[in-house]
C-alpha cells in the first residue's frame, strides 16, 4: 500500500472541517432515491441520533431526579422512576427511529415526495423525542424551582 500525499490529507481534513454534524445529519439523499439508499441514509444517522437523545435524556433524568428527590413528595421506599422503563426506553426510541425510514419508503412508493422528506421526518422525530424526554424534567424541575422561590410550599 502506498502513502497518501500530504496535500490530499490536508484537503480531506479541510473538507471534514467544513461539513458540520448538523449539515451532514440533515443532508438530502442524492438522486436516484432507492429503498436501500433510504435505509442506508437513515442507518448512518442512527448512532449520532441515539447519542444526542441519550445525552439529553441523561441531563433530563438528572433534572427530574433532583426535582422529585428534593421536593419532599417521594415517600421512603418509592422509586422515582420504574427501573424497567429506563431499560425499555432506548428500544422504544429505536423502534420509532426505524418507523422513520419505513414511513419514508412507503411515502416514496405511494406519493411523489420531496427529497427533503427524509430530513424533515428526522427533524420532527428528534424534536418530538427531545420534547417527550423533557416533560418529567420540566414538570419536577419546574415544581422544585417554584418551591425554592417560595411560590409553592
């Protein structure tokens, strides 16, 4: 095997630096759009989306735990969260993610859809996931902040 010329390495580094994650994540598919290219487009983005939602989920879970554990509403011996729900949540997120490419393939087979359809579905899925993950943190974190500001006792 030969070595890669230095100018090619610099060109590659420059190209990688210019393309940020957001641009790559929501980039449209190149024509022609086939069912296997659609699946590949989605599957290449699965791990980055899981990392994003997982990291945000950990942050939200921390806020939720802080709110509920310090509010005085959790009785001794009670679980703040059903432990099984924490184990099942990543599987549900990935099932919903798979529904994204199944929906796109079905829509492309039935209708004439824009090349932006896949990225739009992905954006909507991420927004919905982040919103749903935020609800317990917003409720209990907000409740606890109201307690601390003496609006609630």
